[in-house]
């Protein structure tokens, strides 16, 4: 009977959790009386670009936040590079969704990027020329070098998003988690961001992105994780991202025409 | 005015007022940026019940039990506000309003029920303090600053507020980076391992200590004004946190000095006979500074979009 | 003694105070509700503190023109004027500078209050010797309240209440969704100012009884207490009026029943009593109800997750899950599922599979939205529909416990 019904969603080529940069087991998170994420297992593959995909309110951001300990789960546990989250914090960089900071805060672009170096600087360490140079280099990588002296609120949405990516780069982490980095940004920013993400992958880093644009999944990512409160499917794009899994993820909410279009694109 | 007159009568109140103003303005910067400015308001209201309870427990009007009582009341108030906000799902402003008015009412009631005729303990004193009376009688002039015997007669409020200012400055300096990061972006702060809950509570406790020490010397009305007005005025001057802190210290000092001088000598200039409340005047001056920066400050308008809470 | 007070038999003055306090409580509770629902409760703190300079200036003007400095109407007009100026300053700061509302509130309240204190000390130095009444405005003083004073409070309270009733609809609209209200052609800024004007009226009326520091409590505590009992805004308004009125009445009566019980603080403490009962015991929003609900919910989640793990022979690590499963008789002490446990686990797994079909099927879209990992499928689908789904799944039929 067990092989008849696979409950936990399709998992293609189950990677070993011990080596995984981020492994989640039995995670349930609820806001109030409705679980946003229910009993989810996730195993992120080392050195890959992974997209977390699902409809609005499917628990994508919540999964990421719970994995980072920003929201408290009702049950389940998380390991990062096979160890407890607290011991591995220095190896994670997180880019939050745009809305979660105080844009009116008195701080310049370069100060924001320098925040990424705070673990390295410690409480009282002085910011020296090499820290400054590193922050400027990170800004350069996202094409924001010329804006270093602006107040953060004076930038456009896409520019702000790039600054936060630069901050994550400054952290020099091994695992990068990005929450909807492409939401509402201009084409130039999207291009800059995906360029940086691909270069991170080339440098052997692991990148996980909450993503909502189904049309770009095959171009941008190696792996997908489909979620709608429960896990639906997990694995390489070529296998786990298809009409069947999308139908299961989006149900009636995704027009059949759209799914057809994507399956055609997938060949 | 000669040193022989200035040092005994005006030097210590000026220093105490300035130190108190700066000690409140420093944590005030973070409270204002965190949209918690009214925590200062709440704390300064609950100081009264704390002091009355301490008096009832010890039976004396000595300083340390009272300061402990006031600090304890501040902690109780903050804990209650958090509890009501979270458990009752009530917005923070209303939760604060429930707590500090209730505790203040309890303080007034206890005061009425207690025989305080033998001690100097009343609501008016709690509100406006008595900065003017903190004089240094042992001083004879500037030379007294080097005279150990005269220095021993300095009002104890001076050393207390100086120690508090030192403590508050150390706290701000030591935890500068985590405070800045967690105020700007709490989610990010948590991902790099900053314990934002503990830090936020520590900030409120430091604010409470500053409030209690300042209250001891200058009354609660200055405390609220100094938590909010100098940082708010400083925010209109710059877009850098480091510079904002500097401006807030300058504004706090200007408010304290000009307020004290105007309260003491202003009435004489316009033909009055006696001085007016220095505490009230300091608050008024900080308001004037805020008004000027709100009208002319280079960074007075918003840049980013408003944060929805 | 208390009984006498409650039945208004403690004499003329006590009766006046009780009637005045009740009316004040009702109008403060009702007015405060709109402020609270607009999430601007502490604006009342700025307004009330901003009355002080006006009271002092009115006193000085009255004395300068040879009148009686304690003339209540004169003082109240002065307080209203300066509260209005404070309100405009606060609104200007939030609209035209980068200051958030909380900072603007704090700035206005401390600066106006500080200036008021300066004026109070000026009055003291004028040597008129009649300023004693002014300190009473800080904490209220009902001793020696006159018939005329009570009349002013009664008329003021009733007029405020009537005004609230007239503009309650636009105020509620603005409190609920200011952007929608603006789209509907409601002048949001004006309605806000009108709301603040009403708060100011309540404050001014309440100065004599509870004083400017504690009037805030009457504007905030009854609405917050009332909110726990109803999800309907009109009921919250009525309940807040009721709580405020009862607090005013009971507070005044208790205060009259013994010496050294100042009216203002007692009224505040009585309203806090109502609040404490509400936050703890209210049926849906109360803390007790919420804690019970959360524990029940957590239990369901853990049992369900445990059952799914059992059905797939996965090891359960969560100690809480294990404990709950054992307690429910689904798991033996040695970690082996009982027969009942096995049956429930199989059913849970099958339900998950059924849900999977439902959620992938567009014809079940409305049902699929109800999925939360916990809901029993029988509660949303008919037996026929379930049979149809089971046919799609195929395989063995479910094991009935």
C-alpha cells in the first residue's frame, strides 16, 4: 500500500541530507489556525541554483523564513551543512523581500553593504580601507558603484534590490537565500541579479530563490522545489518541472493554456 | 557674572541638566527610529508608582531604593505592554495607553493613601523636578573645582547623572553595530545571529535607566522631551545615523543650557521678579529647535516610502 | 457606605460627580473607539497634555481683565484652543516632515506640557494666590464641584455624544480603510480632524473630573476592553460606551465612599478592571480561549504529522509528537503503532492522496482552497465524490477502524 500512494510529493534523486547546505524535515509553520507550511521536507543540492515555486500564499517565503529561524515553526527541524542553524549562521546570506526594511532610515548605500561585513568586524572593529574596498567591489558587481553615497530610500525599487544583493555578497557566504528578488524590478536589474547568481554558482556557492515567474524557470535554475502548503515536487528542472507537477501545485489557479505553453517551452 | 556667583549657583544645575538631556537623547535616537518614541512617555509616567511603592516598602525617601523602584516599574510596564500587545492582539499605542495610565493612576492613589506629609514626595515634584535647587554651596569660585573639600559637597545628583551618561554612552558605543542593523532591518539582523528581542529589551532598559536618573534630577517632563525632540530634530539635519547622533547631542545640550538660562534670567530681562520652571523651559526650547529644523532642516522630508506597520 | 454611594445617597456633591463621571465615561468610551480603531489611540495623549498652556493663558487673561481666574468656561475655552493648536502642530509634523506619528505625538505632548509648566510657575510668581485650582487640572479635583460645573460637563458630554452619532459612519469608514474612503469621496483629512476635535472636546470636558493626565485612560481603556467582546464595530462602540459609563459611575461612587480615594485614579483603575477581565476571559479573543485553541491546534498538527510518518514507516523524532500519539493510544510505549494507530495512519495517508487529486483538479477549485493539511476530507466532499476520487487512485480500499 505504501508504494501506491507517495504522500510527500515526488522527489527525484534524493540527495543525502548530511551533505546538503539546507535540509528541512517535517516543517510545519502556522500563522494563527491555518498552517502556511505543512510537514515539508526539503533537501537543497550543493552548488546548484534552486527555485522555490508555488502560488501566492503557498508558504514559499514562510518556508525560507522558518529555515532561517526568523519565524518560529510549530514542529520540524532544520540543518545547515549538516549542523544546527546557529553554528552555521556565518555561512548563510539572506536577501529579504523589499518591504521589510525602514526605507526612511538614515543610512547610505555603502553603509547598508558594510552591514554585510558585521560578523567579520565584530562589535567594535574599525572599518578599514580593505573593508571599504570590499564593499565597493560588491556594489560594483551589481552595477551600483556610482550610488554608494545615496540615502537608501532615494533609490528605485530595482536599485534597492541590487544593494541588498551586494550586502549578501559582502557576507561571503556559502549558501545564499533570496526572497522574491525579481518581484517588481526593472529588466536591467533582473539581468544584473541573475548574472550575479550564476557567477555565485560558478564559484561553487549554493543559491535558493523564492521565485514566481514560471516562464524564466528553465533559463535561470538547475533545480526546483514546488510547494503549495505541502511539498509537491523537488528535483532537477528537467524532471520535476512539468505540466503534471505544475497542475498539482497550482491546481485550478493556473490556466491550462499557461501550463500548455510552459510544457511546450520545456519540449 | 563672576565665577564666585556662577560656580556655586549655576554650574551644577547646568551640568546636571545637560547630562540628563544627553543621556535621554542618546537612546532616544533609536527609539524614534524604531517608532517606539512613546515608550519614553510610558516610562516617565510609571516612574511615579515605582517611587511611591519603594517609599512604602522602605519607609524612607533615600535615593537608591527609589531609583530601583522606578526602574522596576519601568520593567513591569514594558513587560505588560508587550503582553497586552501580543496576547490581546492590541496595537502598541493602545497597549501603552492602557498600561501607563493605569500605573500612573495607581501611583497617585497610593500617594493619596500614604502619609507623605513628613517627606517631600508629590506629583508636581515628579513632573517638573527641581533643577534650580541643585546648587553647590561649598563652592566659592572656579578654584573650587580643584578643591577636594568643596568637591565633596557637590550635589549627589551630579555624580549619579554623570555615571548614567557614561553608562548610556558606553552601551551605545559597544552595541552600536547591532543596534543600527537591527533597527534598520530586523529580519537581516536575525539571520546574522543578532538576538533582536534581547537587544530591543536592553535598549528599553537603558532608556528606563536614563529616564529614572534624569527624573531624579530634573523631573519627568524633560525626560519625554529629551527622548524625542533632539533626535527628531537631528533626523531633519542628516541622512547618516552617525551624524544624526551628533546633532541630537548638540541639540540636547543647547536645549538644556538655553532653557536653564532663560528660566533663570529671562523673567528678569522682561521685568519679572522670580525665575520660572527650568524643566519646563528646557522642554520648550527643545520644541523650538524641533520647529526650526522641521521648517528649515536640509533633510526634513521623507525620501523612502512609508513603512506600513 | 459604598451602597449609599452607588444609590446616589451620599449627598449633593457626590451625586453631581457620579452623574458627571458617568456621562463623561460614556462619551469618552464612544469617541475613543473611533480613535482606537483608527490605530491612533495615543493621539489623545498629545491632545490632553496640550491643554495645559491654554488653561494657564486663559487664567492669566481672565485675571488681567479683572475676572475670576477660575471661571470654568473661560478655562475650558482656553484649553480647547491650545489643544487645537497642538493637534495642528502634530498633524503638520506628520504630513510635512519625515517624522512618524509617534514622534510627533511625543514632541507635541512634551513641549506643550513643558510650556504649560513654565506658565504655571509664571502664575505662581504673579502672586495672585488663586492659582490653586489650576494644579487640579493635572489630576482632576472633584472636591467642591459646583452645580454649574456639573451642568457644563453634562451638556458637553451629551453634545459630544450627539456629534459622534451624527458623523459615525464616515468616521468608521475612515478608520477601517482610509484609501477606500478617499476613493468614495470622503474627505479623510477632515474626518480625521473632526475625530480629533471630538477627542479634544471629551478631554476638555473631562479636565475637571479626571484631569489631563488620566483622561487618556478613559479614551483608550474602554474601547480596548470592548474590542475583546465583539467583531462588529457598532457593537464595540456601544460596549465601549457602556464600559466607560460604568467605570465612571462605579469609580465616582467608590471614590465618594471613603476618604483619600481621588476620583480620577479610581475611575481609571475600575476601567482597568474591566479591561483585565476582558483580555483574560472574553470568549474568542481572550487569552484563555486563545491558549486553549492553540494547544488544541498544535495537538492536531502533531498527531496528523505523526500519523503520516507512521504510515510511511518513518522515524518520528519530535518528542511532543511521540507523547501525543502515545497518549491518544496510537503508539505503544516501545514506539510500535497500535492497531488503532495503524488504521488512523492509513486513513490519514489515503486522505492526503485524495486531497492531492482534489487540488490538482480544476473542477474542485473551491474545495482545494480549503486544504490546510488537517481538514478531514469528509467535511468538504460527499461520499460519492470521495468514491470517485478513490477510483482514480485505485489500489486497496481504505482500512476501516
